[in-house]
C-alpha cells in the first residue's frame, strides 16, 4: 500500500494502463485468430486488413514492438496465401 499521495496516484495510473494494454493485446490476438479461422479467401483478406490495423495500433501504442508486429503480420500473410 503506497504511503504518499503521489505513490497512490502512480499505482492507479499503472493499473489503468495495464488494463488498457491487456485490452489491446487481446484485440490483436483475437483479430489474428479470426483470420486463421476464416471461411474463404475473400473473408480472410478482409479480416487480414483488420488484423493488420490491430497489430499496427498495438505497435504504435507500445504494447508490442514494431518488429514484433511486422514479424507476426508477415507470418500471418504467409499462412493466408498458402492454401
């Protein structure tokens, strides 16, 4: 338990940020799963765009690193393109 008001505020901020980051993490993971379970190539292409946006947003916000987002997107593209 924090002793000073500033420490208490920092704890509140940390909890809020952690919850926000978890939500962003879950959003891009869900988007990737949807792409992998897509019914057809047209649906996969549409969902792939959404997954790309989710990955880029997570990278922009600092949830994951830029290269991690690029690597995940690259691997996802390979999976979608190969039948």
